[in-house]
């Protein structure tokens, strides 16, 4: 039993030593490649590293080669694989930058179409949650739409459209959250501005009914809490919002509540249907 245990330990030690030797040898070989002035060999090894998923090593070699091959027929390919290596390391900002640089430097490259898509896709992957600033999301939409416009027959067209829809939904949700935030904080003046803007920017929003209800309620509460010189104008605005809402959503789940706002508003304005305010 003791002998078996010793043999097992020796076997494990031998395995570890063998793995360590391979790693040491690999690192030693890589360092030789980095120091090499044989750029053709360095390029070949960079592609091998890329294809083997060793993106850090491939990007290190390719970064040096970018300046070396500038002006040659291979320049766009080095740009392309460097961008792809950055993408493989999940550095989407840097990858997008080099895909964009490739398009600018080599507009007729065989990699131009894919690179144009990847610019948008990198922005898409870097797009933050809906509660944060959405400039990157808008950048992604713009880049993907440009790709569709430039390559209307591309096989990636459907994917680009799908991503745009997803990104646009995020902008819609962000806009909805911004309006709702002021509404929940009882800052009705700011809520009216934000909710109106949301409805204007995204008229087909899936939150439209709720947004219109919040806008009506915000206008109503702002009006009844206003000083006298502003009250009548704001009550009239709330009344207009009521008619807009019930015209668009006559069977709304909010109908019973908005009728109460109407009744109070009409009474304060001494308004009767068919009369002028």
C-alpha cells in the first residue's frame, strides 16, 4: 500500500515536472520569436498563435508588425488579425478602434465588410446597462445602420438588424426610466419634460400607455399644487392631456383613475364639455 502511494506521488510529480518543462520551453520559444528580426517568421507565428486562441501572444507580435508591413500588400491582413486578437481578449474598445482604422486605411480590403460590421458589434458588446449613459449604445446603432446601408446584400444584414432592434429597445427603456424616475420622486415639473421627451423620441414605445398616464397625472398634480397665476394654464394642459389619453386608450386600465383627474380639473376650471376654457 505504501509503495503504491509512493509510486502515485512520483507519477504526479513527473507529470507536473513535464508540464512545467513544456511551459518553460514554450515561453522560451516565444521570447525568441519576439526578439527575432525575421518578420516573415514572426508573422507566421502570430497567425498560428491567433488560430490557437493565444490572443495575447498574437497581438504582441502583430502590434510590432503593423508598422513593419505598412505600405505592403499584407498590411490590411495584419490590421485585421490584430483587431481580431484584441476582440479575442475581450478588449472591444481597442478592437473596434482597429477595425475602424482598417476601414479607413484600406477601404477596398477583403476584410472591409466584416470590419464594418465588427465596429458596430464591438460597440454593441460594450453597451452598458439601461440605467447608465447610452452614448455607446447610440454609437452601436449608428455603426450597424451604416453597415446595412453600405452592404445591403450582406449575409450579416439580418443579424445587424436584430442587434439594432435590441439596442433601440434599450434606448426606449432608458428613456422610460428617466421619465419614471422624476415621476417617482414627485418632481412633476421635471417629469412632464422627461415624459414628453420620451413620447416624442419613441412614439411607438411599448411603454406608451404608461408614459401617457404618468404624463397626465404629473400635469394634473403639478397644476393643483401650482401658485394661482400658473394654475389655470396648467389645469388646461392637464385637461388636454386627458382627452389625448382617453382618445388613444379608451379601454385603458387607468381609465377609472384618470376620470377622477378629469372631474377635479373640470370643476376647478368651471369647465363643461362643449364649452371653451
